């Protein structure tokens, strides 16, 4: 780039000496030129600083700064949450999703085309959970036509990171992702559901522990697309609600929550990234999060429901291979293990106890199922299990009984006498 030179008195003197002007003219014009040129230089530096925060290597930065919503008068109200989070109630038509380049002509869909509680058939009636979302998360109750967004959803000061790549960049060495999951992949799915037991596992350093549902299109000539939802525990000792999406196998697109344009939120009460205030306790009260993703039968958008409340949707247009259906659904736990100090991490998965310990001790995911092409909810059957290292984290599938359809216990303590 061109070299910028600060104009000083000597620079100007040399300039006027070459023009033959007298000293009186020089004194006046000298001050004007020095001031004007240095002002221009200052403005150029400021502009460069601003642009450097917006563009990286010719691409728009993945960090979506929620602060600009308030500065540009898109925030109608600001609320301080119970745990210290600052919430902006943002104009629903000015939310991050609608600045996505593929959504420039998108018409906001305020609710599903048909009532999902009345139009989607199920094999059983035991899918309800005891607690509402307002029992689990703070109800911010933003004004009509606004949605709540946690103030900062950037990497540096958010309880949940922007992207999975950036989460991994917190450390120099590549992490080991460890799993205890079950999957189905024998059809084309237009929905998935499950009920996740909520815990607050202990986290080592800046690692994470997740319980979630993955809804995936992959394989063959498909580029992996995913929609994900669940809870995440990080080093702030809180368990938080999260969603995620990608359309290129986690390379350059997608993010957690509303940290980039993509997911369209329609719920005005609850904020993505919020902390669950009651969590399950060992041998005590158990809390659950019911998650459901399904395709709108008219628009083709992908709706997210939590505790049977409509939360928002992923527009079909932000995906490639996942525009029509998924061919893989996975449920379970994930831990990021950096093997610091040359040993396995002590970050826990689930409750931190092995599945063999059972009810009220080990974490579970129950009533896992899928929506088929006839729009019937079916129990997941013939599931395939995947456990990265059973001496650290494990998984047991349990027989069905009242209220518990296809379900499993999973998790573990991580580092121990048999996991090192």
C-alpha cells in the first residue's frame, strides 16, 4: 500500500521554497496545509482501523458485533439478566439473519404454516416434559416485534464462541473431539426430536462439554450441512442453550446462535446463549430440554421448537444439501480434549458419571425420533452407537418403558485411573 507521510514544518518549507513564495504567504499557507493534511491522514487511519475489523483476507469477518444494533437504533430496549448478561431487544426485522446475502429478498415467516402440535402425528403421547422454557431460562419478554439477543456474541467475551473453528483456535494444538452418540441413517428425514437431560459438568480450562442433536445431510457428492441444538458447558460454570449451523462442513460458513446471519428468531421471550438456571442434581431433581427440528410443509424452512414452543427457523436458502432433507441424525455428548499436561482432560461429559450408574446419576437423552416423508413422528430404531473411548466416556441404550421411548444413558468423568 502507499506510504503515508506526516506533513511537518520542514516538509512545507521545502515545498514553498520550490515555488518562490514570500515568507508572509508561507506562514499562513504553511499552517493551513499542515493542519489539513494531518486531518486527512488521521481520518484515513481511523477508516482503515474500522475496515480491518469488518474484513479479513477479503471476506467479511464471521464475528457479528451485536453492539452496532444498539448504535444504529435497532435496539428498542435493554435488559440486565439475572446472571449478569445484557440483553438487547432488537427489531425483529433488523436481526442478524436478514443481512445474509442469500436472504436479501427473504420474507420473514412469523409462525409455521400449520400448527405443529396439531398437524404432526406421533407414535406415542409420552413426549411432554414437566417444565416449560420459562421454568428453565429467564423470560425477558421483549416488546412485540422485537427479539432478545445477548449483547456480545463475539469470540472474546461471549460465553459461547462464534464458530467451532474459533473455539479450537483458543489453543495452539489441535483438539481431540470425543463422542458418546447414537445415530440413524437409513432414510431421508424431514425432522428430528429428543429430550435432553440438563446438567452442569465440570470443565477443565477452556474446553467444552456438549449434549445435543445433530441434523445432517452428508455423504456422496453432498457437502456436509448441519443444524444443531442442545446445551453447552464452558469455563464460566454455566450450562447454556445453543444452536449451530454450517453449509460447508464447518469450513467458512455458520456459527453459534445469532453470531452471524443465518438463523431467524421469532420468539420474543427467550435468548439463545442464555444460562439454564435449574440443572439436574446427583440423586436429586432432574431437568430436561425438549428439542425438535422439522421442515415447514409449505415454505420448506426448518423450524426449531423447544419445550413445544416455536423458537425460530433456519431458512432453507442458507443450505445446499440440506435444503430438502437430512440423511443422518445423531444424538449424544461431545467433549473437546486438548490433552494439556500430556494427559486426558478431566472435562466431564453429561453428569460426569458413567451410564452404568443409571437414573438420577447418569445423564440421558430420551424419546429420540424422526419425522418421515409422510410427516409421521417415528421412534429411532436400529441406532448405531459411537463411543470414542469407553474408559473415559461411555453409552448404554436402555429398553423402552412408560414415558421413555428409545433412550440411552451416556457420559463419564474423563481423566481417571483408567482414562489417562
